[in-house]
C-alpha cells in the first residue's frame, strides 16, 4: 500500500514536467503599461505563486532601501513545490540579459526557455522601461511561470534580465529565493541574476548582518546586492567591482538598472557567459549558453572574459568593457561539457557535442568492449559520448532506450521506491533491439549510481539483454562542487565510497569503466589547465569554506 502511494506520488510529480515541453509563448507584442498595475502585487492562481512588481527608479534616500522584494510574504507554505532529487547532480542556473529591443521581456522568456535545462525550480524576468523596473518571478518552469500573457505584459521596456534557478544556497521551494532580485539602494533600483555559488557568502552575510543589513532571502546571491548598496564607491560600476572583489567562488552575473545592463564574470570564469547581438534590432544579448542566442536570432559576438565587466548603456547603446578584477588562473567548469550544457551550445569556445563525442571516442580506445554487439546511449546527455564510442569502436549504434519527453532532467522522489519508478517512467528499453544482445551502455556520469543500476535492471529484465557493459564518459565523481553545481555531499557519491569494482557490483553489470582523467584533459589539449575538474580530483581552485557562521539569537 505504501509502495503504491509512493509510486503514485512519484508519477504525479514526474508528470508535472509535462507542460515544459509544450508551452505556447505569447506573440511578440508590447502591451502599454497600465498605471493601475503600479505597486500592484499580483498573485496568480495556484499551483505556482507569482509576483509582478513595478519599481520607481528615482528613489534616492540617505539609507539603502533593503530589504529586497517582499516575495516571502506571498509564499504559500502549504504549497510544496518539487523538492529537488538529492540523488542527482542538480543543474545550475541560467542567466539572460537583453538591451535595445522593444520586445526585451518576451525575448528574455524565450531565451530562458532555451536555458531551461540549467534550472527548473523557478524563473523570473525584470525589465526596465528607462525609468522603472518591472518584475515577475515564480516557482516552476519558464512555461509555467510565463504561461499567461498577462504575466509578461507588465514587463515593458527595451531592456530585461532573466534567470532560471536551481538552488545551491537557500531553499529551492522558496519564492523569496527566485531571481532576478530587485533592490533599492541610495541611487535607485538595481536587479541582479546570478549563476554560480559564493563559497564565502556565510561570512559575508554575517558581517553585513552585524552592521545592520536585513536579508529577505536565504540565497547567497543577495549578499551581492547588499555589498553594492553599502559600498561607498561611485559610480555604480565602481560599487559593483568593489562588491565583486569581496566575493569568492563562482559568479556569472547580469545587473539591470533604469538605463544600463551590466554583465560580470568571476576572475576564474567558472561559469559560462556569452555576448551576442540580435540581427533584426542590433540589441545586445548576454546569456549563459549560445543555445539561447540561437533561439532569439542573435549572433555570437564573444565570451564575457573572466574578471570582465561589460556595461551597455541604453541611451546610446555604447558598450564599455573593463577588466577590473585582479587576474586569476582560468578555471572553466569541465562538467558543463560532460553534462550540464546543451550539446548545441558552444561553451568556453568548444562545441559541447564535439567534446562529448571525443570523450566517448577516447573511452572506446582506453576501455573497449570487444565482445559487445551494440552500443546504446543513456538519453539525453549520454547521446554524443555513445556515438563517439560506437564510431571509434566500430560497433553499431542503436537507440535501445527511449526517453519520455514528459519527464524532466531531474525529478523528485526522495525515497528509493519513487526513484526506481522515476527511472522506469523516464527510460524504456526497446526489447527488439536489446533481446539476447551483449550491450555497451554509455552514460556521461555516475553520481550516486541510481540511474545506472536501474538501467542495468531494465535492460536485462525488460529488454532481455544478455550482458551489459557500462561505459562512463567522465572519471568517477569523488568530490562535491562548491561553484554552482549542487552535487550531493561527498559521502553520498558512490565513487567516493567504493572503487570501480565495488561500483560495478552495486550496479550489477558485467563490466564497468570510467574515462580516465588524462583522457578527459586530453580532449582540451593545451587548454586543459584552464578547466576546473575538482569534482574528479578534489583539487579545488578556490578553497571551500565550510565553517558555519553562528546564528545570533536576540533575547
Ligand atoms: O548516478 P545518478 O545519481 O543516477 O546520476 C547520474 C545520471 O543523472 C544525469 O542524468 P539526468 O537524468 O539528470 O539528465 P539527462 O536526461 O539530461 O541525462 C546523468 O546524465 C546520469 O544519467
Ligand atoms: N546554480 C546556481 O547558479 C544557483 C545560483 C544561486 N547560488 C542560488 O542558489 O540561487
Ligand atoms: S567542481 Fe566539478 S562541477 Fe564544480 S566547477 Fe569544478 S568541474 Fe565544475
Ligand atoms: Mg542522464
């Protein structure tokens, strides 16, 4: 009975992803601002709470106007949004910034849709009409948050920033943590969207709180706004740089004011951030991945460089670029290429599909499976590595697992029963392809091993395969990430608990091999030292800071 209930709840939870693949976006039309909407908190019907805000820019008080938007007030505690599946490396956030286009917010929503794979907990857009900021944020997928054209309609203006969230710090289910954040400070309003994670945010927050700052969210990102607001530097650019100098860890940021868009990348360049230009209007676009540029007809111009601040002024569309932060060794996240980014994106100057293909080909050379009959990919992110494996080994490539389009990248269900069902719902074996065969199964990574062990069972029991040889197109994950990927704690990582033979036995396959670290690095050749691979090596470019800052209790 309990199992049935658990299975039913897992199925219900999983199918909530359905809308994400069949969303209908509103036509590109700019609605005139409605004066009655000023300062109007607009709560749309469940299942997802929403917020629409209009912020006057002109405010200039002697004190900073923090706290931030009063999102928390609208959170319905009874609404338990998709809690994250702790079993997976959760995706990370995606950011977008557009300036110089009359359809800025609509384009932003499309770009966020292209970045949906980077975060599915919440989405938001803030626009500027030159004097006011307008904001809409909500929990859930982009298609859910912006399903009603009335949510986008108030987001007028020719500039906007957007965010899709997967939390690294601060509760996933809290609307208060959904970005972009908007804050008032001495010289007006400022919005920010952040991809990454700050390793020293607890210390920064504690220091700010001891000076009187009041925080509205539990997200690390909020400290950035407080640092900017409390900076004594001028102009805003100098405040942003001063704030960033206090940050440790990973941050690809976009900021929006009444008439400026800022794009900033941390000095190591952990997370991607690219700049493009829309062909039809000449609008400047910033996005986490090039797939977002492609969708909105923007040409790739270049990456925002590590440590760089790019400022675009809407009044004359002038672009200023400053490398103001002290230079540090480049440490681009290699896991973007292994798993996170979409294969049609070019990340850190390398096409993702091509690096995944090369990982698979290298794996075939160093760990072949000569007795196997066919190679099958674990969809989606194992696809190109499996293709590379098959072509390098001369084995036929077959689609032996079909992936449901209605189940997202990650899914909820904290208990084992639910997880088993989740894999069953997501992946189905094709018996006609697998029956009686010796099969090489290629996936991009193993985190806790749940997916792999369930796949082996599926392929053998339901698919009728004779043998399963697992090949993983990345090295064993032995360390948690502190730079924007919410991997489980190191104790939960299966390769941190046992050696390859132990993992093989746990998964139940005939053979198991991971790509070696040397081969992973070999794919990037001379550039390998410019990549972070700490989750495979525990060689952390920025030391993680685990110390908890004592919570002060007022008596
Ligand atoms: O060892 P585990 O804890 O099971 O996690 C590893 C699996 O999770 C990821 O897939 P995911 O389903 O998140 O996304 P995808 O559909 O994009 O491959 C990854 O590609 C592996 O298949
Ligand atoms: N994955 C991310 O980039 C998350 C951004 C931010 N640290 C948050 O938790 O919201
Ligand atoms: S630790 Fe791993 S996931 Fe995190 S930034 Fe480094 S390579 Fe990427
Ligand atoms: Mg997968």
